[in-house]
C-alpha cells in the first residue's frame, strides 16, 4: 500500500468477533484468592465481567474453577507508554550483531507482537504504544503495529500512537499530511516529540489541531525541562478532550524546586496527565531519571507510570514489567505499595480511556493474580502470575524455587529446607 493511500481498518469499531468470543466464554470461578484488603474470596467471571464475589468456598462453578490459594488478585495493569516498533532491537547494534534492525513491515510486526506478548505475560492487558511515522518509512511501521493489534484481539488491547518527527516548516509539511493519514488508518492517539522540532510550539499546535479535528487523545513525548515551553503547552492543551498526556517528563526533576512546583500547578490546572518511566528512559529522551512523582501528585496532577523502552538502544535491559515500575515507585519514590500499584493499574487504565476495574461484581474481568499474601510481597517478587483478559485466562507464568537438601541436618529442627509453593502442597498443582 503506498504511504499516500491510507486505508482504514475497523480498528476503532466494536469487534463482533471479540464480542462473540466473550459471550461464548464459559463462566470461570477463581477460588480462594486473596484481595488487597486481606479478604479471601471466590470470584465468578462471566461474559467478560465479574459476575459475583463471595467468601472463599461460597461460589459454585458453572464452568472451570481455578484454585488461587496463595495468590493475590488485583485489577490488571495497563501499559501507557510502550515503543512497540523499536522494541527488541538492542542487540542489532552490538559488535557481534548481523547488522542494524530490519525496518521491513513483517519484522516490525514480529517484534511488536513479541513485545506485546511479553508485556501481557507480565500482566498488562492493554498497551498504548508509540509508533514513528513519516521520514523514509512513511506509514509502514504504523501498519505493522495495526497488524499486531488485529493479531492480538482477544488477548490484549493494543492502542497505537502516531508519532511524527517534524511538523513545522517545509520539512514538516509531508509529515503533517501523513499524521492525518495515520489517524484515518486507525491510530488511536495523536502523539509526537515537540522537543525535536525547530518550532516546538508550532509542533504542539499542529498536534492539538489534528486531535481536535478527529476527537483523539494526545500523548506527547517530552523531557519537560523548559518551564516556559511547558507553560505554553499547558495553556494550549487546557480543557482538550478526551485528554492530553505528557511523558516521560524527567526534566522536571532537574528544575529548581520552585520552578518544578509552578510547572506542576500549571499541569494540574490544565488537566494534563504525566506518564513517568521509573524503569528508565526511551527513544528521544535525554534523561534517565524519573519525573518527581510525589511533587506532581501533591499538586494534583494525574500521574501514571509506564515501562518505556523494552530492550531497545535506549534501554537494552528494559523489561516492560508494570510490577517492576510499581516496585521502583515504592522503593525509590517513597510511595506506599498501594499507591505505586494504582499508578500502573487504575491510573494507567484511566489514561488509556478504559473503564475502571475493581474486584467487585459488575466490573470488567481484567485481572492479575500474583503469588503472595500482600501487595508489598507481590511487588517484591512477583514470580508466578495469571493474567485474565475479558473473563478468560490469556497468560500464565509459573515459577518454583527449590533448595538442595542433601546436606541438611535433620536434627536442626528445620523440617527440611523450604520450597516455594502453595501453603497446602496437596491443594492442586504447584506454580
């Protein structure tokens, strides 16, 4: 397909195949799970939603029953800032690599799909992924990510962000037209990097204009290290619906405290969301620090946390794990475990325009079961996970740790060395 001739798939329309799959999914009971408030419950899922929540052992199963004793049941995370088109390319620049990463559409799709599945395995059932458009590659990377979106229907929701490099002047004219084409093709969000354009204000105006034309949310990639530019951006974006997000905004952490506080107040007044990246930077970001989360939250800014680079040149060891992002927010930013997890789940879903999830009847069955009795323990280790999307299990990761006991002293009163597993070894298979 020529870059100048976009076609629009039915990516933004309700998917009848998904609806049929959800309707045909048998009721599923999650038995004996622990909630964050300490209760042990049964949870019955049906039709993509939570049908009932009762005390452990109280709910009957009209279909499969999964024993979740020893697991903590949580609303599933969402990923608000991924880079699927450049994911898994870090090794392409190494001394032993065969050469630079391929930009063929089929290779971008393969990498984007693998990256999305990795993040799904970590628990993220919805992902907003930034995709570069324009320049030599045109719209091919976006088409590849849209193919990934279609391939993963029923497993995860993939929401592409179209990101042009330049939008102003003669050099940006083609990219401006291509950004409009990208929205027509099915890009869910209008994005960009105003820091890279000779006219950042003009760039931002162009993005906001196109977003307003099509009723799309905006997600801009910026370090936010220029208070005057940030003030202009906040003024332009104030009140825009369905909303504006900025990330990773690590430059805010390098401003004087009073300047950062004033910037936070302006972002809060404009209703702008800040997406921080605790696990490191990403393409186009010069900073490797994290936005000042506590300062932003105290000013009333809506803050969420994403993963950023997943094993690309910006972060060759990026994991794309929302629980690691929450762990870092708790261990380094001083947030309570509950606050940290909310930034990768409840807040992330709100940023993506998705409905709220609670482990209560009537809410969407977007859930993550993690081995552990408390949220702090789950963020600390989080080895074994069960991911539920639209009421069915879509990913499962199991881990067993054993210790060699050949030299254990039977008189030491230890009863043998410990083994990670269920509190009751007879209750179902180990994970």
